[in-house]
């Protein structure tokens, strides 16, 4: 029997249907058998040929020699009071490969869904649609971007995940769903910078949205980036704007953004914003802009006014806002909730609707910016020290400086955040 192709042996979950077909043709099996195996893996989370009961035994015996298996497993699960679930993922036969974290986020009772028309209504007499869950997945073990408000990069970048390891997080996440739940949205906002691992992420996107697999709507898959301009343009070209894009902005001027996001030195706002304007948006699509409120750094009324002015005339976008989230061992001050609302109202005054989102999972360190590499030695401590009253060359309050390096506790995951999505239309901020 011919051996399985190298890619199928190394990453069966990350192999595309056409690669399965090619491998099956090499062993004189029909193409529809390859689709059957692909469906077993991606719709039922089964990689063991012996459990693929609708496949002929002779083929199952052939596949047994290929040593197919899921590349990852769940090591630990934490559940919050609001049913948010964070789980630790390790990698089979690769104990040295590190771990990542992924989060399942169920909807709140009053959550709105502006894309309801993506799904046709159920025929009369059939059961109601499943409770829609959003899953946040990781793309790297650690992160190289060094954003000062994010725990994922405290220990630096350890390695890229393969496409199969990225997709496997969703397959594993489905095993943790409660009755009546279904994963409807997938956001690449966990550990790592997705566009830094572009090839594996692009392959994972094709697998997640393939009609023979999980068949997620491209509207329901979001890639978040700190602003890697060449890869943003590549994503737009490869997927025609069908994949939702989120950009971590976090400051309305280069001086502040460089201080809290080192990537801005390489891709400043003058380069990033034109790239967002060029991003090919499909009908009714908008780019998501993320903004993290750091008390004394970028959360003043002056920053809000500059942000509103900055956003005027940009490509269609939406900004989401939620109050800061401390970790169990975090230090520093959170922005007061009243300040978050003032910031949102000031931004909304420029005819942008501001959505302030409720933080989810912070009690189990599962909120944005709190996912971290378990057990790794930290490389640096990035600490914000307030310098009230000072202003930089841009005229904005200087607010804080970054001091490094110092030893940092890997459990110190304080991540004050204000996610903001600004869309068309004015009015008061609305809590999401």
C-alpha cells in the first residue's frame, strides 16, 4: 500500500479536500471516499478510521496504517458564571510545542445580531435555531508583537500553529457545547498575531468555511490584526474581502500608538489607514476597529475627540466598546466606567454609533488580552507609569511611558480594554 502523503501524515486536520482526493487516487480509491473522510474529521471531529462506520472496512484498514489523529487535545476547562468557557489546548505527541487557550462565548439574553438574515428561517414545524456561540481561537504559541496591554506576548513568540492546530480548536470546542448550542462565529483574536502566521491562517480559513466541513459563513469568521499592512492587503486579495477584518488601533496618533504597540514603528498610521481604505469590502461588510482604554494613556476626552476626527471619512467601519477587565493578579487602575461612557459619547458626537460591550469571562482570565502562554518564562515586563499633565509633540496627553525589561509574573494579565465599533448613524452609546 502506498504511504500517505507527507502533508496528510503531518497535518490531517489541516489538509484540504483536494489533497485528500489526490491521496485517495494514489491508492486507487474513488474521490467521494476522500470527501467522506474529510467530513468525518471536520463535521464529527473523528480522525480514527475505525469509527468511520459508513466507510468500507477494507478502506478503514488502509487508513489505519496512516496513523491519522487529532493534533490537539483539551487539558483543562474553566467555566465562568455567565457560561463562558476557557479551555487549555495541548498538542498530541509534541509536549515541547507549548499550549494555547481558546474561549467559547455564549450570547447574552439581550444580544443583538445584525446579520440574522445570513440564516434562512427554519421551516414551520421544525425546532428553533441553536443558541449561537462565538469561539475565540489562537494562531500562535505566544506572540511577537509586544503590545503592552496584552498577556499573550509576555513570554514572546514560541512558534506558529499549523492550520490543523488552528482548526482543531474549533473541533475541540464543539465537544464542550451545551445542548442546544452551536458555534456560529469564529474570531481569531486569541493568542498570537494571525497575519504573522499568514499561510497557516489562510489555509485554516479555507477549511473552516469549506462546504464539506464546518461550512461557516465568511461573514462569521473574523481575523484580528495589530496592523501588518502587507498581509492585510494579501488577505483582501486572496479572499476578496469576504473574510471579516478587525484592526487593533488603540490610539489616534502615532506617538501614543508606538508607545503601547511596537508594531506601529514598522507600520505607522499613515501606512495602515490607506491599506484599510484599499481593503475590498463586500456588500454590507465593515472593518472592525478595536480600541483598548488604558487609564492615563489613551482614555482622555482629548483622545476621544482626536479619535472621532481620525475616524471621519475612513472606510466603512464599526467599533465595539467594553469596560476594562482585570486579571486575578493584575495591578494598576481600571478606567472608571463613567469615563468609558464619556469617551463613547464624545466619539459618538461625530455621527458614529458606539457599542459598549459587556466584558465576558474576566473572572477566569478569558477576556480580551488575558489569554497567556502557560508555564513559560517571561521575557519582559511592560509597565505603564502615569505622567499626568505632560504632552507630547502631537499635543495629546503623554499619559504614560513603557519601562522594560523587568521580571513579569506570567499570571499578571491585567488587560484594561474598551473595544469600540463605530458604525454609521449617531446617537447615544448602547451597551451590548
